C-alpha cells in the first residue's frame, strides 16, 4: 500500500497562494476548481492554477511541510514555486 501524499500550492484568481496536501492530487485539484467545499479558502478565489507539487512519503511529512510553507513570506514561497528553493 502506497501512503505517499502530495503537497501542493495553488495560485488563486486574486493572486494569493493556497497550500494544501492530499493523497489524490487530481481529485483535490478538481474539487478546488469546481468549488466542491464551500468553506475552503479557494471557493471564492476561483479559478485556481496548480503552480507547485511535491510527493512526500507520508501524510505527516507533507502536513509538516505545509505548515512550514504557510509561515513563509511570499518571496520565499515564489522561490519554491520556481524551484529556486529546496524542501
């Protein structure tokens, strides 16, 4: 059984970034695009664009990195998106 998890960053219509993690990246991106989850940050900021993703060996490691990235300044997040910053 594969327990890997994806960390992802979306760029929203208002130019803000949303960082999340999921086991199924394609399904989760579709949920963001369709506005499936009404109380999600991206619901009123659609359309969204996937600008970064990375696979992690576990949900815990992806979640830990998600929390870290959310504390970063925008410039550092953009460096990661451009692959100019290593996780």
